[in-house]
């Protein structure tokens, strides 16, 4: 189960380069819309409003033009959110089988689900270099933007290491928590090698870097921002 | 041009000098082949030349490394402009998510105009004949493709000196030939000096101008290739020895009549976010005691097949059947991923206890000695060289007396001596423990030394299955990206 879950999370974090409306959308506007959506989700407290917010997720799925992305993101978040829902239900102050409990748990689970799935879909359809270039043009230091790219690059690799390490220790009948030891050792070695590479490739030795990517289509970006703004307005009004 | 003068280096943790009075001179457009056994200081020397040794590892460094009149040791921050270094593991040297971003990353850091950034990126990819990779995602690339992208990303910086650390480790022979041809071209046309650190010498000797031999941190020989006599070159090209071993080494298939302990039926596998299948309709019966080699070029699906058999990956379609009580030992491509204890002794002993081995202490010592790890038994595992880490990973996999041991690219980064020792060890183990060995490798020599049966994988499909000696007789073997072992000559 753990390996299955890790594999699903790894897949969900893997960059999809397919040319779709979502990959074409302006990277800055894409993340602004996600931030607005995050605010809207954190403000809702009724089931009806969550269903309204789910239209943003539907828009992302539509623009990603890949139902598979939605499916893979759902698989990655299903277990953690399911567990969250279960424990919220068990420890609910309203009793186990009351309307308030079901309403509360369902609202929480759906809020988490639309937020996490939307995040993963946006994440996996964004080229981090594009985002880094956009942020650097707006004054964010390269140390921060490059850390972002590297984290993006290394998440699937570390998850792959964890899976391989768990298999290796399990075949020798160690507890799977032991897998954290080699994974940490490899991650440290990897971090050292990556920092050497950045040094060799001259990162940080010039005050100004050349930006090689364009931020993307304003039109699709504006659609996303408008959708998120509209949903936030609805939530604020209601 | 690079001039290394009286270079000494020792790590902050060590008393011994790792590099001792190194003196090397290389003219513009010259290619030097730097050879030496594992642990002789080749990579340390390369890291010194690129200015990262003292910045990252501390320690004491003395001497001079001069490129374009700049002493790298005094101005390490200038090194990246003049010296490019492609290290051993290409995967960690790729710091972005797409090939396009990777190859433009270096020139972008130089702050060059956008047009020049792309001109350099196109030039670098063209030089190593990899323009077709431009729009690919890093995750989709095979080990060999990653290696080429790593080289292109450094070439795009247009260094005056290029240092390549085992560029052939993950590349099959025909591609190595092509890559070396390109290296000779850029040395001649662009005047770039190249230092090539290699264990496989046959192709490298053809393009090199100089041969530098490093042993225990010292340059023991530095000569122009044309000064070397035929016999001296043969010393570094032991093809005759290898040919004898192979021709005398036709082995009978063992266990072919016994019942299969692992059965793959119509197995297909597709990686997430990939359009094509990495394995296509693989059916295989693996019998007890057999030594099976999985041979094929990069990206043919060898590691994927090993992971399917190990149970790390689940087939997209088809079935893998194993006996319920089957004990499986797995040696991953990166052996460090299997270490849970601080020293080799603890690692093997804990495994022995977990696996219910009788007399775990005695068995631990037996396995450690069998694999030549006795004197390193108390050394921290992270201080072991890559070759010894692989041996330890193998020791750990073997101590529980598994029915089947899976090894993924066991020869990567091993020198010829290391490979010979590993081949002997595996043959002994298979004989003594009657263990089934499954080895994925693109090293035909190694497979022919160890395995009695082999499958040839190409583009995810099995193109041949049978005795290794029969596989080697296939006239069109090279068209599948696999070189015959008597051509894999010249190892150091």
C-alpha cells in the first residue's frame, strides 16, 4: 500500500510536457489564479460552496486536455485525504452518525480534494524554468527560484529512491523505516553533487542571468484568473 | 591549454596526500587519456581542475592549475568559464526538467544575449549528434541519452578544457565510438583540450594524443601515444586475454530442464507519462541455478525488466509468477540505497540475523571475505568506493542465501580489475550456493564471463533467448547496439 501510494505521488509530481491549453497558459497568472482559489477554498464552510468551487478543478481538467492527469492526481491524494476524513469522523465532536458530522467531514474532505488535485494538475503542467524566469524578472532572487526548480526536479527522484530503498530493505526483512537511512545518505550525496554541478555550470557568478523562456499565453491565464476571482467573489458574498 | 604544476591535495579528514606532485601539460586541441585503478585519484584531480575541490571539500591544496593564464586554485570562481567537467553520474548533473532548459542553463548563467544562448545550445547538441533530444523531458531519457545531454550542457559553456569522467559508463559501444569521433572533431576544430578519464580504452586510445597513468595519487607515466610501442599499447588493451577467455568459455546451460522459479507471461510495462511501452510482451521462464544475462543497449528495458522481476514495478499488462517462499536478493544500480547500517560488518550481520541465518557471525565473515571486504569490515560504508559499495550490497543480498539474486548494471564505474574480480565472485557464488543470478548489463564481456544463458532486449522486446555462446554468434549483434566481447578490448 505504501509503495503504491508513493508511486502514485511520484507520478503526480512528474512533469507532463504535452502541449495543452494549461501548459500554454501564462505561468504567473496560473499561479495567481491558484492562490486566489486557495483563499476561496480556505474560506468556504458549506457543502454547496465546495461544489461551486469544484468548477475551478473542472476548468483545469478541461484545459489540461488530459483526463489521465486528473485521474493520476486523484489517486495520489485519495489515501491521505481519505485518512484525514476518517480520523475527522472518528473524533468528530458532533457524534459519529449525525448530520453535522457528515456535513463537516464531507466538506473538509472535498475542500482538501479540490485544492490538492488542482495544485497537482497545475504543478505537473508547469515548466519550473518558466516559473523561475518569470519570478526572476520580477525581482525574486535566483537563489530562491533555482531552489524551486531543484526541488521540483528532485521530488520524483527522491520518491524513486525511497521506493527502491524500501524494496531493497524489505527483501532483507528489515523494517521499512530503515529505508530512511539510505535514502537520507543518498539524498545528501545527491545534494552535494547537484551543488557541484550548479557551481560548474556557473550559477551565481554573474549578476544577471539570461531568461530563455516566455511566460505563456495571457489569454488562457486571464481565463483562469477570472474563474478563480469569480469563485472567490461568490464565496465572499455568500 | 592546461598546465598542472606540482599539485598536491589532501582531504581535511585525512593525513595522506590523495594527489602527490602532479605535473601535466596539455596543449590546445590535445586529448589526454587519464587512466588508473579505482581510487587512484582521477576524479579528485578532475575536481581540482574545475575548482570545486577546496570550495566543497576543504582540505589542503598546493601547486598550480593554469588555464588561459588564470590559476584556477587562486580564482576558483573563474574556473567554470574555462574548464568544463562531466562527472560520473549523469542523472544528478541535470538540474532542470527539459533538455532545452538544461542545455541553455550554462550559457544563461553567463548572461549572454538570448540569441547566443540558443546558438550555443544548438551547437552543443549538434556536436554530439543529439539535436533530436532538444524537446524531450529529462525523466524520459535513458542513461546514455542523459550522458549526452550532460556533455552538451557543459559544451554549451564553450570551455577551453573539457574533462569527461567515464563518459562510456552508460553508453553502448556504437555510441561510444560516435561520441569519441565527435570529441576528436571538437578538439581539432575548436581547439578544446580534453581530458578523458576512462576504464575502457579501446576506442579512447584511438582518439587520444597522450596517455597519463595515475596510481595512488601519482602520475606514474605520461607519454604521447605515438611514443608507445605496440606491446605497450597491448598492455593496456588486453583483448587477446579476453578473447582466450571467451573462446574457451562456452558454458552449458544449467537448470534448463528444471522447473521455473520465476515465470513472466506476456509482460508489458509503460512508465507513467510515457507514450510508449518500455517492455513489450515479455515471456520468460527462469530456472533454479541458472545465470541469466539481460543484454541490450541503453533504453532497451533491461533495468525495467529487473525491477519487474524484483517486484519494484508492477507490470502494466501480463503476469509475473514466483514461488511464495522464494528469497530474492536485489543489488540496485545505486548500491548505497540498500545500506542501513554504518559499517559493512554491521550491514551484513544484521541482514544475516533478519534472514534467520544460522551462526550469523561466522556467515557474515565468510561472505565478507568471499567478496574481498574483510579488511573494510569496520570502515564507514559511505567512505567505501563505488566498487566496494557494490560488493557490500551484493554481500548483503547474498548472506540470507537467496534463491535468486538480481543485479542491475553491476559493472558501471568498475575498472577492468574490478569487473574481473566481480565476475569471479559471481561465478564462485553461483557454484557454491546454487543461486540463480539475473544480471542486467550492456557489458557483453561481463555477461559472457558470468552468464550461461542470456536474453537480448531491444526496444523493449526480446530478440534472442538462449545460451550466451549462441547469442555471441549472431552476425547482426552490433545492429542491436551490442558489441561482441572480443571487440570490447582494452580495459584498465
